[in-house]
C-alpha cells in the first residue's frame, strides 16, 4: 500500500535517528500529534531533542549541532517563525563551508499551513532563505519527492531548507508534469499550489484550453528542465508561476529566469501584498483553482 | 602546580599575545594592516589562564570566540604565521584571508570562526557542546552577552547540564558605551537565576583558577572584569591610565617575567618580519 508524505517523513526520521545516530531538534516535538504525525514517538536518548521557546537561540543551537556533522533535522513548526529561527542558520551554517571549510549540514523542515492563522503562522516563507548563498531549498509534496530531498541532503554537505506544507501530508500520489507542444499556457507551481494547479488544469481542459503543468521541486538551485523551456517556447501565452509565498521573492526571480531562457512572458501569482488575518474574510491564501482559472481565461482572451 | 609556576606559565602565553598585538598595532599605524582589526591587548590573561588550566586537565576544548579573539587563538596554540597572514589578507591565513581579524578559525585547536552577529557564538557553542558532549568554552564580551539569544542559550545549556564554560570578557564597554548605561544587571546573576554557577571576578590568573575547579563538570559562567588597552577597533587608545594586567603581572613576577617578555618579543618580531616579506 502506498505511503503518505506523513508516513514517509516519519520513516525517514526514524531511520535517521536510529541508524545514523542523529538528532531531531525543535519545539514541542513530543506534544500531542508529534508534529502532525511526522515525528516517530521515540525518547530523548534516541535523539528527540526538545528545545526551549527561544527561537533565535534555537536556530543557533542547531547550527552548533550541525558543525558536529551529525546532520541534525530541525523542525520549524510554522515557516513564519523563520523570521526568528533563520538569522544564525543563514549567517553561520550557510557560510561555514565557504569561509572556514567546515560544512554544517542541517535538514530544516519548515512547515507551512493555511486557514485563518494570522500574519505569521500562515503560508510558506522560503523566500527568506532564498537570497543567501550556501543553502539549498526544496519543496517536496509527494512521498517520492520527500525521499529524494532527504537522499540529496545525505549525499551533500549543505544546509537544506525543506519547504513543507501540512496540506501535503495525506498525499500518496506522485505529481507529474504535463507538457505538450501546443499548449496555451504552462503553470509552474510550488508547494501546495501544485494541487490547485492540477484542479485548474483539469477544469480548463474541459473548456478546451490546453494547459501544461511544470512541478517545481527544486527552488534553489532553481533546476529548470529543458522540456519546460521547450514547452514555453511553443506555448501561445507563456507561463504563470504559482507560489505559497509573496510574489516578490522566489516567484519573481524564477519568472525572470524562465523569461530569459524562453523569451516568453511569465506572470506570477502568490500571496496578496497584505497581511493575513485570523478570519476567513481576512485570510491571505495561496492562489486557488478558481483564481488561477480566471487569470488564465483573461490571458487567453487578451491573446485572442 | 604551585601558584608561582602557574603564574609564570600563564605569563608566557600572555606575553606571546601581548607582543603579537603590539606588532599588530605597529602595522596598523603603518597602514600595512588595512582591515578592521580588534586587538585583545589588556584582556589576554583570560584566555592565557584558561589555556593553561585546560592543558593541566589534558583537555582540548571546543572554542567559540568572536571579534577580539587573537589572544584566544594564540593562547590555545594557534599558528602565529597563519594569523599574521590572515591579518594581511593572504590565502595562507588561518581563515584563507576571508575571515580577517574578527573571524579567526583553526581546526587544529578546535577554534570555530565567528560570523559577525554578536553573540551568535553563544547558541552555536551550546549546540556543538550538546551534539558532541565535548568540553566547550564560549567567549563573549559584556555587550554581546546582552543579546537575547545568548540568554536563551544559557538557559538551555543549564537545563541540559552541558560541560560548558561561558566566559564574559567584561571590559565594561560596547564600543564606548558603558555597561551602566545599557543595563542594571550582571551576567553572573543571570547565570545563577538559570541555576548555573556564576561568578564575577577580575582577570587575575589565580582568581580565575580558584573558580575553575569544576569547569566542564557542569555549566559555569565567569564574568571576568578586564580592560581593553586599545580602541574597540584599530590602534588608538581609550586612555593612558587604564589598568594593565600585563604590566602588573610582569612587575609582580619580577626579573623572570621581564626576561620571558624580552625573548618572546624578539621571536615575535622575527616571525612578523618574515611574514611581511611576502608583501
């Protein structure tokens, strides 16, 4: 029976602790739910390390653990908490190999979620990490992708930021690219937006609009597939990037790169440029299928 | 080790640090060293004493310093030539000429470089100590100790009963802002409130030795009052009246100390001259 993303993370973590004798550090790891069921119910002696609520210090403590080459896993329970957790990781761990020739590999699990949880706890914040040299960023949404992310980390000695989303934890399916020669438009999607992109595509196909999908797993380095550029070049209306973060970070940079290689126009959709509130009315959600459909309709219409 | 021979051992290391720093000052004034430089002259008895204590205990601790770290590097046996090269910006420097004065690193002596975020070495050192269980010394200034994340790291180190020593090199100044302007509390009291042993002492080697009996058996914090002879950065002096532990110890030990100082001065000068030929 296929595993969910949740089960995959839990299994990887179990092996990492038991076989590699490593550590997993974070806040409230052993609280009810064990981080959405992704952390195995082990003991402190097995490497489960409960940190205090001092977020900035915790980021530094994890860097120290990273210097020991035990390849710690660090759980940031809401990606927005990275505003506190990231400074020492980005300024020390990411630079350590370059400046001091001391690798500091850390597998950072930044967890995103949505649903009326306000301006900090909601959505993804991978753009905070994106600008710093010495970090790799992946956003796995499927079991295979998650395993691949871990595998890459284990054969590498860089800091890995894994932009997770709780919305993917129950997912068992792999998400494929849909690329063809005569597409109207191609959606390049990151994190949780990948599920909405698929919904939008299915709807638009029924309306006779051929939409392609390119799934972005590697955020940094942004690994652009040749097939994406070919499909873009052959498309009628270019592409659109969907992100679960604000559009002024990762998404815009990716759009620039894709435009440079394909000479086609790429739009970006992400969080609106405002803070999220704690109610349905005031929330700031990533692009939903209906919004994506609307934008694509508009683009197609303009083209005609 | 008897107090006298201990004092002499410490003085030898302090003399190495002081004479090195005097050469740094000379080369700063001559504009041969062009990078921002933070000399540790005046504060060298702290690292010199701790290095002798560690040697006695046959320990090679993990060292986490920040800027003003030349004395840590030299006291614990860092390669002098590599430090000179670093200050001259050569690739052969201990941090490949990238780290400069403020970010000294040496794998050989377990000294980890600093990233420039004041006090980040606090939590990083705690994490390294936790993951390795190796004896660890974290050197902070009285200003960087005020960083909120240092306090968070102290508390957690205490909770985990780590074999760690927090050293606050308290020169009372953050650039030129005095401690009393910045806060009304002391780090030793903070340590005690975190259920750690905390002491406020001066940089007399015997005082440091006295409170260091239990180091690395449990987390301890020593707030050591000391004096910075030169400016925060560069070669200027805050005052000519600043108490100088080096001169005090040299006088107290007597002729032997003067002889040691003279010998080391010669050696250091020679090494500097040779390294400067690379320019």
